């Protein structure tokens, strides 16, 4: 159908339109190549703000931009909606769930990660994780329905279980979720219920290791704990979850007796696993996987024996190669995914020009996590040294950094208005669930041990 | 739990928080009564703009406000999330799906309407209707996925079927849907696809009767048709649908041979039926139902023999009683539902004061329908006579009327910004589907007769 003959142009297939895939496609904008960008969804998701959708602070379109709209002016990109089910490295083609086949000359796999329940996939039904918009809607529904159910519940113990929110995992997502849940209970909902006091809700953050925000320096972990406590979150470190069911969970503390927490709203923020496409890649190329299922890539992000295949983002077990330093593992954060996208795109152009690929070097500009209203921790790395701060200035920094990196001008404006509104009114405007299933009725609780 | 003793206060139960139920609760704001407002969802939906959510112009929270937030300052209202499954007029109580029971002294039933497929409920799977947010998300998904599937489809006939959009029913919703679909195909999407031209999509509006917008004067129906044609919609009146399947539909025109239209995206805007609660009410009170399942109410909106039960809104087959005129049927529009809500509330107060209820009188301020960008028709009734206009001024009138009646200041602002943006950019920002199911693969088409 295209008017010009493009058959001679190298065909690049990019799987996944997260931060890595998007950046790889953009970095090839001036290249004489034909790019096919394929994803299971029709949008690029700004995942750092997904917890805001889950907690009804933002609507989904504020953090999700249609991929084909983003690339409407980049003529060398064809966007396809489809689920990749197989990769054939020998035939150099990708197969889709609908039977479609995409041949490639160069392949960039940026399929990302999903939740990991460490072998306990049965927990997923009781403690959903937060990776997609669908996940966010499910968690939003659980949170809002829990308060609704509490308002209707006559039995005090059951009511308390509806009003007990547990977040498992003290990484950035867990800290954000717990802080925001406390804010909803203490600031947004009071005054709207007649039979319960939403401010009496308990929000617990459970972390198996000795401290939250492990990627941060210890002093900032301590600050984060203090700020969470001030918001009304009970932080329990060294608290390992050993069982989850529909009515609560079982905790094994590092010291002391195991105990049970009755809770009807549990959020899983504890672990990620690489996309199953990692396994498909390993089979077809012989590449090795690490324990989390990530594909071990070479210095230039390509696979051994397959310079035409690059793996980037959360799916890649990559190393940073800075001159004069030992190779260091690259963290699973969005700036790293973007940088890998640019490196992979650059290496494709180099190979097309007959040159070898360059090693990936991760530039770490720092780390930041928000906790709630006016509360965040920031750890910046600059040529002048490290800069650490917390509290209100850190929150402002976090706010503008996130709005700045949001895709598309309009979204930034909408998010800023939404937040300005939420800030002044304590309102959360997206407190809407499309349709509410009949509330699940808890079985007679088999809890032998109650949490204190 | 309440500090004050409220047991002596009359208990009012209102079922449904659409326009009627909401208005009834508001009209009782100063009354010494205890109101329980129960709904299946947690939000009041501004249904006149639901088609904008279905066509990705607005996000759900822009037209849906949490009910308990709306009533946070009205202390005599308790909001409950629950599905009413039964009404016992003798025991004066309402039962909920979760087993809960709500005793009442006065009951207002405002449960609204749902789609009617005129006995062909099997059509619902192929031609979804538009009543709830869930419906809107489903239709949004179908529309967006149809263009995505067309971009991937190699077979020309199948591609055409994906690019053929059919709206069944030429009432206000059908006209809005068809006009907006044409706008998306002609204005929003072009430039974003590489293999198809979205502007080549066909949008058909089928109406069984001789004209669209039957509630309007004939001259405005003609204007609407002209404006639809200008937007690129093929309007077919006198076109009765006789069969719908996954790959298209069968049409019997008033004159001529039956024909088939191959289409993968069909929207049903042809009929409504009263909520099933009408039947429950008929059983427990002996009230009569009309053909659409609506409950025939007395002049004061109560049921025969049950002055303590009022039925309002789309569930009521009500008459307007204007002095010196014959009783006239009340149309199923939101201003009528609101007015019935006020009358029902006033009659409850009258009965509590030992007075008889007053007859309902519908004040008709006119009728308006939008068609698309800059296109609408308006038919106003004023003391000075009727005022009819169409085109750009009608569209502006429609726009500000709808924004004005949106619940809550913030929503108005957000909707205005969204629309201003959409107007200048032709963009539709909510083009997001949470997760896309594998695209349905059409069976080998059994179409014997093709549409011309």
C-alpha cells in the first residue's frame, strides 16, 4: 500500500512500548529504517504515577498516551496492537497471538516485567500487584469497596478487617501506596460516612528486610519511616509474609511469634519477575536467564551470537560499563530503561554502518520516592557529589520531576490541575469504579492468632 | 453509633442515584428524616455525556461523581453501595443482594432503565448499548480496537468490515454516537496509521422509523440529517434491523430488498426497558406495568393503595397534570426525572404533615441534541413561544447547557478544559483501553447479501 518502495530499508521490530521501547523508537526517528512497534496495549503508561490511578487521584488517560498518537509524525514507525507469543531467532521473525508474523532485521525486546509472588501465584487473587491500568482499576475498586463494605457491616471484627489495609513490600511503590492510603483514610473520606470513621482505618506497610526503600541511603530510609508514621502508617520491617487468604495474612517477624492480620484489602508491591518473553528468547537464542528470569545481555545489550537482537529495560540483566570502573548491575528504573533504549538504537545504526556496537553505560542521576502529601525523599547524584533531602522540598522536587517527564504537554497540564485541586481540597476526583461487583462475603474467619 | 437519638425520625429509602433519586434526596435536605440512598454503583453518572466517554473524549471521572461525596454535608443522608433484589411492600422493607434489609416509612424507587433488544437479548453480545460506565468502556474498546485490527488486516473485505461502524437507533444517543464516530475517523485519527486511511471508514446510522430525533419537530430532524451527512455519516431511515451477528447485521428497508452490512463494530441505541425492579414492585403492590415494563403511577407519583411508595424517572409511566389540560405522558428525559424527584420529595413531606400529595406537572423547557463538532439542534419551549435553531449556535448552547448541569464545580472545569483542548487539537485524550483482549477473529463470513 505505501506509495514509495521501502523494501530495501532495514526492518526493526520493537516489542513493548514502555520507557525503553519508546525511547529506542524515538532515537531512530531520522534513520532510513522501517520500525514496527508492537505492544499488548494501545498506550504508553507512565508507570511512576500508576499508584495515583490506583488510589483515585488521577484518571487513567492522565498517565496513558496512545502510542500511535505519540508517533503520528514519525513516519518510519508503524504501531501495531498485538501480543507477541513467540520469537524465532533463526528465521528472524516474531509471531503474534492472532497468527500474524513480523519479520525483522533487527529486534529490540523491551517487554518489561510483571509481578512475582515468589512461587505463590495463588496469592495474586488476594493481594493484587500494580503494573497495568487494569491492575490499578482493580486496586482502586478494592480500596473504595472496602470502605463501602465497612459502612454496611454490623459486626465489629468484620468491620475492622474491611478497615485494615496492608501493603506488602517497602519499595517505592509500597511506600507510595501506603502513604496515599493513609491520606485517603485521614483526609479525603472523613465526613462522608455515617456509621464508620474512615480515619480509624489502619494502614500497614510490611517489609521483609530490615528497612524500607533499600535502594536509598539508610538515613533516607529512616526519614521515610518517620514521614510514613506521621501520615498514620504502621511500618513493620523484618516482617515476612508466610500466607495470604481472602480474609487476611500471616506474618513471621524476624523476632517473635508469627501472627495474623485480618484485612480485606491487601496490595502486593513486593516483587517483580521478567516477562515470559525472556524464556522464549532463551530458548531460541540460548541466552542465559538470571534468577528473576531476566535475560543476560552482553556489554552492548545484544545477545551472544545474535548481534541483531537487543534486550533492554526490566527484561534485561545488564551491566553498566563506565570507563575505569568495574561493571556494575543496572537497576530496574525508568531512566535506565530509557538510556538502554538509546544505546540499543545507536548500536543498530552502528551495525547498519558496519561498525561494532558500543557498551552500555548507565548514568545514575539519583533516586527519589514520594510518600504522601508534602513528604518525599530525594537522593541526587551530580558531578559535585551527592545531594540528599526529604520532606516538603523533596516532595516539590518529586512533583515537578514527574510532571516534567510525563509524555505529552496536555497530560502535564491535566495532571498539574488535578494535583493542584487535590492539594487544596484534599479531594480525589477519580473515586469512581465502573461497576461494583456484589461485595465478597468473607468466610467465617479461621484466624487463630489475631494481630495486636 | 449516632450520638443523637434518631429512631423517631421517619425513614426514607431512595433506590437509585440517577437524576431522579439524587434530586429527591436533595429536596429533603432540611427535613427531619433519615434518608438512605442505595445504588449499585458508587457514583452519580451524568448520562447525557456518557457517549463522550464511549468515544474517548472524556475520562470517566469527568462525568461521574461519588454519591457520598455529593452528600457529605447533608447529614440526614446515609449512602449505601448495594444492589436491591426485592421490595416487600407489606413489611415495608427493601432487601439487598448481600442479605441486608432496609426498613422504610417512605420509599422512592428511581431505578431507571436498561437496554431493550425487543426480545432479542442475544444481540447484546454483538451490539452493546450505552447506559453505564462499564458499557462506555466496552464501546470505547470496540471502536479503538476496530481501527487497530484494520491496520493489521491484510484481507480487503475483512478490513472494510473493521472500518464499518453501525449505530442502530436514531434517537439523541444514536445521533451523538454516529456524529462523533465520523469525527474520530475523519479528524482525530488520520495521520496515525500507516496501512489504512481512517477517513475511509464508513459510519452508518440506522433508524427503523421514517426520521431521526423523533421527539423533535420534523424540520429539526431534517437539519440533523443534513449535519450528519456533512460529517460523513450515512443516515438510513426506514431501515429495520432483522438480525445481528459477530460479523455484521441484516437490514430490512421499508421499500426494497433486505441487505447485509458487514461490520465489526455495532452500537445499540435503539431501545430502553424499565429496570427489573418494576416487576418486583408490581408483584408486591399489584401496580400495573406498561409495555416497556414501566410502573404506572398515580397523579402524585405514588402507587395505588401505597401512598408511601413513589416511583420516579425512567421507571415510572407517569402523566403530567397541568391545570386546564389533558394529562399527557412524561418523556424519559433527565429534566423530567429531576422534577419527579422534587415532587416525590414534596409529597413525602406533605404526607408527614397529614396533607394529601400533589399531582405531578412536567414543565417542558425544550429539547436539544448534539451531532458533532459545531453541529446540534435545539427546540426550546418558553412562555414566549417556541424557539428552534441548529448548527453552530445550537452547538454552543448545547455545550454550555451540559457543562452547566454537570454535577460539581470541578467536573465542569475539567470538562471545559478537555473540550477546549479537543476542539482546538481535534485530539481525544481518553483513547485508552485498560487492557486489550486478543482481537476476535471473525469466522468465515456467511454473508450472502452484501451491502452496496
